[in-house]
C-alpha cells in the first residue's frame, strides 16, 4: 500500500479547490491559443545555468528555467563494481523534492514523481553513454562511482528538463579526485579530494524536452500552473542533436504515433539551445 | 542495457537465439477469472513471464483524504516477487523501478477506465510478477486490462502492448530477458488500437528518427496479435460461465 498511496499533489481537499480554479483559467487560455505568460506553444522560458556553485562536491550546477530552479550536486566516491559489470564504474541519479520548493512538497522518502524524475534523467545519460564507465575502473579492482543528486529548489514547472540540464552541466564540470590504492589489497584506498586527477570525460551531451498536453494542445516548458491543467506529458531526451536516448509518457493523456514523431522533431529542434547551456565552461 | 564483457550473441544466422523472426512474439496465453475473491483477474503466460493481475473496486477510497469527488481514483501496483528472477533472491515489496512502473501503469488506466462514472471511489489494480522474462511491464498491463473487463468495469478499450528493442543493430519485437539485458535499446509501450493512442511509452537506448518511427509501427503491429489473445481469454471465460449457468 505504501508505494501506491503517496500524495499526488492534485489530491487533498483544500489543494484541489485552488487547483480547479487554476485549471479552468489555464485551459481557457489554451483554448484561445494563449499562455499565461504570453509565450509561444513551443517557447522555453529564459534559461540560465550556473556551474561550480559549490566547492566541496566534485561537480555542481543550478539550472533555471524561468522561476524553476534545480540544483545538481555530483560526488565521486570509491565503489565496488556490480558483479555482472566488474570493470565498469557506477553511475547513480537520485532526486529530492525539498519541501522548500513548493507548498505541496512534503518531507520524507522520495515519492513516485521524484523517483520518476531521477530515473528519466538517469536513463538518458546512461543510454547515451555520456560517461565512459570503463574509464572509471581503478587499478585495485575497485571502481569510481558518480553520484548525481538533483535538488529541486524552486518548483515553477518542468522539473525534468531543468533537472536534466543541471545534471549535464554539473557532470560537464566535474573533477575526478586522485585515488591512491592501499598497500593491503583487501582494503579500500584513499581519495584525495583536493588533488585533481583530471576532469570527468563527457562523451555526449543529453538534454530532455518535456511537452504537456492541455485540451489537445501541446506546449513545451510548462509552468507548474500549466502542469495542473495538463492531461499528460511526454518527455524526450535527445543526445548529440539527433538521437532519442530516453522517453517517458506520464499522466492520463494518450499520444498518437504522429504526435510522438512531431514531438521528437520539436525536441531535436530545441537541442542546440538547451545543450549550449549544459556544455563545459 | 549497454555493453558488457560477457554479452551473449543475440542473432545467429539471421535469426534470434530463440529461433524467432525479428517481428515474432513469444508464445502468449491469457486466462481470465483465475481468482475467486478479486472482482476481476487474469493470468498471463508470455514467454517465461508469469504475471497475475487482480482488480478490486470500485470501492471506498483508502486513505480517505485521497477521495476525488469528480472521479474514481486508480491505484496501480506492480511488484516483482522476490523469487521471480533468474538471479538472486530479490527484496520483497516495491523498489524504485517498480514504483515508476506502477506510476506509468496507473496513467494507462486513468485514461482507459471511465473514471468519471465512479466518483469518490477507488479501483485497485494489482500486478504481481511471479516469474520474469523481459517485457514484464507490458505483459502486466496487458493482463490488467483483461482483469478490468473481467471485473465488469467499463473501459474505453482493451489495451495492450509489446516492447520493441534493438539487438545487434536490428529492431525486434518482444524482447526476452537476454535481449533486454544485452540489447541496445528498449521501448515498451501500451496502446489503444481503437483510438490509435499510445498510453504507456518509455524508451531508453539510442535510436534515430527512422528507428523511432519503425518501433512505433512495430508496436501497433504487435498489439494486434496481443489483442486477439485478450479477446480469446475473455470469450473463454464468458463461455464457461454460460455453460455453468445451463447446467
């Protein structure tokens, strides 16, 4: 029961009354071909990415999509490889919807939305082989782990795209600490975090584009209010400006085959704009 | 997904290791009404997959504060049994993967079930993977759709799907376990053939535009075959009910 009874945001009495008002307002606008902030359907809000915002973690970035802010922190650690992939480093993405970011976010274990966000971002970067996991093997049979934590700081909609952007920008600016194996092979060696063994090598830049469907109209980069009115979302992650590397449909709406292809093209056309913000500084 | 040192060969002499052609599905059988207590149920046997779907509801919402005065709440639960895989004993209960799958499965039925007919209620859809062999999420949702109809809950369509992958550069239908683990791409989807809509869509791997388009076409082709098996299952159930009634 636990997993399936998590708060949905759209449920709960007082929340819902407000949401109904917002929904009616947004839907009404969309029917007239408008958006509350007068953007074109496929237009993103101003994008800004700050990198190296913290010193202690090996990589960090904050992505802003309009008022949405998502922080990515990257830590590099020594890890044991998975038994079926003995020579590959470990890559892991987690996310935290901090209660500071939105009145409907509650403290506690990650809910299904948070898990979905982390897994979609993870899949895109992993499938594109952005990080060469074989290069993360250490001389003593251990491997390096790359741990990305996505912190939603301010939720004004389209968290997946912002999180993917923050993750990519942080990874592009991640240093690898120096590792010295222990003389006793059974023991883990030591990481010298202040001594750099170079930058994490990123082979491919991945961005995510999410589209929300409201009353049959599809829009990009929805605000949180537009998301309340949305019937469903399709996220498409693009690598190197041409490949689909991850996709996820969420919400009740269905998407026809041609719609998916059109949104694939829309995501490809957004690649250059978004990837420019994710690249290495 | 991705490369691994001990990757087995997946295509031998132009055929898949199982002997299947590139667009062939594995053996598939669905049985409707396998449980007594549940309002509706179905067992799906698809390749080595064995998945039980059970539906309860519409019934009172628990927890109560989740009640929606406008529609029925869909509660989907996909879980893999600890003994279901070829690998070691798994942890019981939901993990991150199954929570995500439960979420996207829920969305399928939020679309598919006529939820506005049953305000202030909840419909529970349980999918228990007893043995897994690749493609469990599409198999589970396919079985759940049969279980919903078996429960007499009004739906827009029987929904079904298949997972389309890419192994050694070739796009194939209905990935089995090895093809899923060592293939280059996986795109599981659930569709409604009546509306032409894709209701569950996930993908990871690396596909060009043409490959995405081909995969979508293969999904709809595969779904037609799966749908026939769903109809067969329901027909068999109704016919047995009928003969019981005559006796």
